[in-house]
């Protein structure tokens, strides 16, 4: 049986979800995620506790990439003295597809929604952290089975 929700992201926890795949092409955006927590309030969760799902497919309808930023960082020595600073870097639009595809095998630490705006906080396999802002009209999440947490 396939479970599907629409516009119900607040009833999931995406903290530390594994990104198996990311696709962005021709008005189509989806992520395949594992280790997603399904909260008790979720309309498909018939249990009173948090459950987990693997191979959850998250789709955003009519997606528009608003921004993609590689997060900056600071490096300190053992005494707490600042050694260097790397500022946030806005990724050029020409590199969006390649960068987004590189998120596969990474980790999604947070997914925040504000109306039609979605903000993904991602730790990519190259040990860089990114913030991806996407807008879209609706979202759907689909998965095959519930797993114990």
C-alpha cells in the first residue's frame, strides 16, 4: 500500500534524513529521502507515536529555485583563536543543477515551509553545507510502509 499526503510537511520531521536522490528538471523537483520521522499528527499515521519511513518521495509542484547558498564557516585553533573565515557563497544559477544533483548521499538537516516557500538545509557528501530555497504551489510526500522509530 502506498501512503500519500499533500501539503502536510509540518507532520514530518526531516532532521537527519538521508538524501538518496534529487531530481530537478522541467518543472519537476523531487527528493527521495530515508530516515524521515512521521509524526503522530500525520493523516496517514494510525499510531499514536512517531514512526519512520524510508524511500519517501517528496515532490514540490511548479518549483522555482529562489537561491542556493554554500554556507560559510570559521576555523579556530585549539586555543579558540580564529584562524580563518570563509563567507557564504551564492551559487551561480548556471551551476544549480550540478550542485543540487551532488546532494545525493548527503543529509537533510531541516526543511522549513512558509506558505509556498521551502528552505532545505543540506549537508552534502563533499562536507559542504548548503541552503536551498525553493517555491512551489503544493507538496506531496509518498512512501510504502511505516517502520518503527
